[in-house]
């Protein structure tokens, strides 16, 4: 059923929704109108109802999830209530966070064809649609490749191609770039923007990485606890023009220039604003104090590692992690970062070279022993969780680190308090949200205060507020005499927490040192504010908003 | 265990219609179950090796067959030990009444092994040459959902193996020693792996089902974008498979050439048997000489 040209693509009226068994609504009286061809950026903290709203657009809420619903959703002139999801798929194309969870077929072209076949498109037209969609996302030539061979960025582009092929008038994307490295994320958004303009589709894009998305948004909608807190222009959003606006949901650039003129929406605008303020002597960068380097807690020398199939992943790495510091390990996918992290607690053993933990050769010690000193948080927090309660999960680690009785309970209580888990101690971890689960896993590692903490991509899918708390936690860990190494694509997390940067490429360290050294050699790992304040006089550009001082207050 | 997964090649077998590939495997299955003469079974087995070679998949085939040999030998050994019907006893066991090894038992076991190898061999060739999407699209004619379930599980098998590996890493990173203690302790020590693996897999299943529904799966009748017709090489393969079934039944039931093993071996040999064996082998390996039509066509 084609919609009339002037009717909105999406019209949501008074929408409230309760998940089965929930007393608090996930959506609470939401009104939303999206015009044809418009890109609406949907912003909100984790659990604010963004995903629920997207799922309500194509009927997954409530028909797949159950629960109670009130209000109405009209998409492309079709009232969704009572219609099967399969039918609504003609009107709304949904792209999810994790590319791996949306692939059905094994071969790239068959994957694109799957949706077309399911919606009973005439077979003779399918081939050209598959070809068009794949070239639109830059996957031409990959038709016969296995889906499992694609990189995360390619897989997410394939997911986009699969929905573009059926030409729905509305696209709904749920944090599509959260699993991608910065380059792949920018590429994905650029293609999304180009295609939506070319095809005139309406887009609702939920994202946490706002500095990246704001330049392509026509409008911004902020959700807070299931309600629309703000619905207006990107400028109004960036300026924080709503009650209760906090840095946790604002783009970094807005947070940095909140005391200045209207907030810059792009890096270029921020650079011009910073230059203007600096020329009047009104801008100053106050770098946060870096601790004096302490003893080396973990070190590796001449580390080389090859997998049994002969592929050499580490090609001579030297690294020293000192007490009191947070080290950010960055670099493209496949550079060997996770492999290096797995050497620090003995999960992998060097082919040649040496790893030392607290001054001792790691070669003679079992992983279970090394784990007392070096705690490693791998990429999937769920991998750690199996006990019946959060408390038992933490207590197990206490036991493994030799704490019993009152000492153990006190330590579990303290860690739960620090991570904001005190109220969830009796819950089963798998019933908690993804963000809460990640904190449980982190708690299960922090109990017993291991000297060294290593985290592998801890901020995937994490909102700005939780990222800031994690950054603060890492700083506290280092300040208490520990050492932290964080493997990350997230330049903003590194900006909030790191003292030192190491950049790896193809199994080697290619840049190392303070931010000036690291970003001088590899500028694209610099956080957005660093790039915006690069020309400002001062000891160095600013890493994060708290380092930036605007003298003379607001000029708005 | 490295399961034999599809490997893309340009070969006559890869280019066959998926229905013809499946028929080929079923033909060999029937022949192996019906025939009992070791010469016939060896001929069928040899035919499947020719198929593997023609599909340029010998390396993958051998990798799996080598592992399977252990399983097969165990089955055969149990059979040999537990069957006390042979007359020529070579080892009476340790005074245990039911354990005895006879020449007849060994011979029968060997034939069993060849039969088992022939069946496993042809299905290994099948899974090395049949793209998982071909299977889905073949099944879509009569049971789309089952076909899809099958193809999804082939796709997700490596993912689950990877998940299990990453969970083991995570638990060891926390300090758990998964291999300590006695058998009971080790069983208990598997819980930290099993529970996260179960929940991860469940969440993945729910997520994929959600994504499939969002793309219109189950909304009504489907179309198929690759409706391949059977071409003459496919008909040749289908014909040779059917002929193989008929010939096997005929050889086993009508012509004779059926050996007996107990109490004493009676193995009919002669020119007829030799010629019949050669013909069986030729029938099985016939698709190897068909023209190759540019790799798998995916249904």
C-alpha cells in the first residue's frame, strides 16, 4: 500500500508499552512524527526505550515480545496494530546492533535475497535488486563470499543492503555502529546518509556516538525513561535546550563548549569556534595531572606469537605497564591487540620473547595463578556469568583469590557498591540488562583487588554516562597503585582515562607515548575534542571537556 | 572435530543440481546397506574416493575420514568381541564366556568397516560439495523451515565453538581452574562454561528469529530467485544413482554373490562377481567425468 506523498512516514501517538510482567512502562506516552526523507536521531541513555520504540515501528513490539500496549503507530499510512510483523516488513526495514545476529543465509547474495524472497518479490526482479543493493553499500564483487568471512563493518553494510533491497519507505537502525571501529562506523554512516537521500527514505537512527551522527541528522529526539524529553533541531539538542539535559546524553563537543556561543555541530565548526575564542585569549587547556610512573607491574620483551596455522600475529612487541597508570591500546582490527592482552595473564604463551608479571617470568606460572595479579575482561561480559546470584558470582572470585568469611563479604559489598550493583546482589545475572551484566563481570574481576586490570573493548554499546563512570573507575584503580590497560576503539574512553597511548598495527607497536606523541603519529585515534582544539595555544590540545576552560562565561 | 564444511571449487560435482548431489549420496547409502560382498563394498568405497578426488576435495575428505577411522574401528572391535558365532576361534578371551575372537568374526568386522566407510565417505563428499544455502533452497520446495533450521545450524556451529572457546578463556582469566580435581570436580567445573554458553546461544537464537521476522519471514508464500532447472548432466547423475540402487538390490537378491560368514566363511568369487564389482564402482564414480559447470549453483 503506497503512502500518499504528504502524509508523514511515521506517526506515533500516545504510545505506552509494558514488557510482560513489568510494572514500569518502557514507553510512556510517546508522540513522534517522521516526515518522508527525514533522518531523526534518537538519543537516550541505555534503558530509555530507544530499542523498544524502534521495535514498535515494525510491530515486533508487541507481537514478538508480548506485553501491553496503548496508543497508535502508523507507518507509511498503515496502522500497525493487529498486523503481522512479516507484513510490516514491507514498510519498515530494521537494522540491529550486532551484525552476526541478523544473518540468516551463508552466502552474501543469498542473504540480500532472503528478505526479497520472504516478501514474495517476483523472482525475475530479485537479481537486479540484489546487485543494486550490494553496490550501494560497497559490497559489489562480494556476492559469492561467505557471510562469516566478512569484517564487522562489511557485515553491517550487508545488513543495510538487505533492507535497502526491499525498498521500505522507513528505515529503523538500532545502534548500527556500536560494534564497528571508527573508520568502519564513519563509512557506514556516510553510505546510510547518501542512500537515504538518493531514495528519499525516512530514517530513525538510535545511537550513542553522537558526534559522529549529529552532522547527518535533520532532527533529534531525546528519550528519557520512556518519555520524549526533547524533539527539535540538532542545534537545539546540542545546546541542551531541555529540562534535565546532562552531559551524559550530549555530544562531546556540546559538553565542551557549553559556556560558549551556540554549540558547534561539526568538528570544523568546533575548530573555528575554538580558534576564535583562543585569539581573544578566552580559551585555555588545563591538562589533568598524570601520576609519576611507578614500578613495572607487567612487561613484555621481544614478544612474538604465531597461531598454529602459521599466521604471525605479534612481531616483536615491547611493552611495560607501570603502577599508577592507565594505558590505552589502540589500532585497527587484526593488529594483534586482543592477542597481546591474552599474553599478559598466560592465556596465550609467546612463541618467542618473554612476559613478566610483578617481576617474575610468567612462563612458569599457571593462568589460575597469574589471574590473581592480572584480571582480564574479555569482549563478552556474559562469558563470565554462571552463578545463581550476582552475590555468588562475586563471592566465587573472592574465594579464588583466597578471601573467606567476613573478609570476603566485606570485599563483595565494597565492589558491588563501587559498581552500583548493591541493589542487584540477589538477582540472576542473565536477567539484568547488558550494561548491568558488564558491571557484574567487571565486579567478578575486581574482587580481591588484582594489581593489574586489562579490559578488551569495554564500551561497545555503552552510553556516554556509563562510559564516564567507567573512565573514572579506571582512574581510581590506577590511583590506588594498580595499573590498567584498556584495549579500545573508543577514543573518548581513552581520552577520559588514559595517561599513555600505544598504537599497534600488523603485530607491531607503531606509536607510543603521551597523547601528543601518539596522535602526532596516528591522528585518527585522537578524540574529537583533540581534533577540534589542535590549533589552540597551550601546552597541548584538550582530551576531554573537563580539560577545557572558557574564560568570561557564556556569550549566548 | 573438524567437520567437513563446504569448500568452493570448480568441479563436476560442485556444479550438479543439489537434488542430484543428494540422490548420489542416497544411492551409495542404499548400495552399502544392501550389498554384503566385500568386493562390491570395496568397489563402492573406491567410487566415492574417485568422487572426492574429482571434486578436488581429497584433503578435506581425508582429514575427516582419518578421524572417523577411530570411531569405526571401535564399533568393529566391539562387534568382533561380542559375536561368538565364528567356528575358527583364535583367541578365547580371559575365560570370559562371551568374549571370543574368531577368523569369521574378524572378516565380518572388516566388511562392516568397509560398509561404514563407504557411507561416511559419500556423505563427507556431499557436505564438502553442497553449499548450505543449496540445501535450504532445495528443501524450500517441500519443507522450507526444516531446511532453514538445518542451514542455520551449519552456519552457527563454528560460532558456538568460538563462543565456547571465549567462555573458557574468560573463566580462566578469572582464576578458575577448569581441569583440576577428580572426575566429579571436573564435571562441576564445566558449569561455568555450560551456563554462559546456553544463555549466549539462547539470546542468539531469539535475536536471529527476531531479525528474520523483521525481514518478512513467515509473512506468507515465498518466491525463489534461483529456480534452477535440471540439465542433462544432472539427469545423468540422477540416472546413475537410480541404476546403482536397482543394480545393488538385483545383485544382492537375484544374482547371488552373497557371502556368509558364520559359522565358516563362504565367499563366492568368479568373473561375474569381478565384473559386477567393476560396474558398481563405475556407476558410483560416473559423475566425476561430467562437465564442470562453474562451481556450485546454490539451488
